[in-house]
C-alpha cells in the first residue's frame, strides 16, 4: 500500500529483457534504502514492484510482460527519470490517498498551461476508467497523489505546485506524453456495491440504491 507522496526521483540504469520478462535496475537517488530488504515493495511511476536485488546506488526489480503491456514502462529508456515511493508503514503519516500501486490504465497529457506559480495540466483517461475520476476527488498520476480540478468527459485537469514540479517527474511533462493512472480505490468498490444487481449481501438482501438510502447513504 502507498500514499502517492513521492519520496524521490530516480533514474533507470538498465531495462533488459530476460526470457519473456524484463529486469529493471534503478538508481534510487536520494531515496533512503536503509530499511529496505529483498522482497519489499517500491512503487516506480506508480507501479508496485518487488525489490529483487539491492546495490550501492539503488535496486533491481522484475517486470512481467503483463506490467509492460498495462503501463508506460515500454516507453522508458536508460536515463529516464522515475517517481519512487516505498511501501507505507502502518505507523507512518498518511499524506496522500489510498494507492495500491496497480495501474488501471494509460493516460495522455493533452495540454499544459501556466496558472500562477503552478502548471495546469489537462490529461485524457481511457473511457474504461474515466468514469471513476471525479472533480475534487483523488487520482494517482505516475505514482503521485493529486486532486482533480475539473472533469470534462474523459479529460480532467490537475494543478501542479512548484514543489511537485521539482520533486517529481511531472515537471518534465510534455504534450502527448503517456502517464500511468490509478483511480480512487473507493470509487471502484462503491460501483461494485451499487451495480451488484441480483447479487445479495451476507443476509440475503440485495444491495441497491434503496438499501443504501435506508442505511444512511443518501
């Protein structure tokens, strides 16, 4: 589990195919790996990966073909900057929102425009996940927890403050760039409850809009 608060940016040292899968080696920059062990999880551009090796400059992780197909990893090259976040501890500060590190889809940067000291970025999302993105809700973009400003069909806008521009890869974005998107987990579960149809809860009563209203979910 992650929070979407990027701890450091790293650089891709190598990305090589090993049989049908891939091996990724990351220079983790200022990310403190003192408490990281083999088998721990680190989110790389929002994708949860398992640490398989540790070295003086960073770590290695295996990347499956499924992950390659569902993320922007296929567009990364040696030297590419990546956002990094270690899995959260139970006693740590929850600064962003609930992030699983499971990328839901690939979005595109549609436009970038100055907005005071911030940058207003318009992104497009695949139709299959755009319905989960709501104004003033949360969305994870390349592992970064962000607040949605506006939604227009399958496009939405976010504002990037100067700190986030410097501390994440978002400051390097350009029009047409692909990004990893993860929608709010709560939205997915809520949809499942409301659209369960004839399926029933543990006491045999259908969970529908009427049921939710009777139990205070107006």
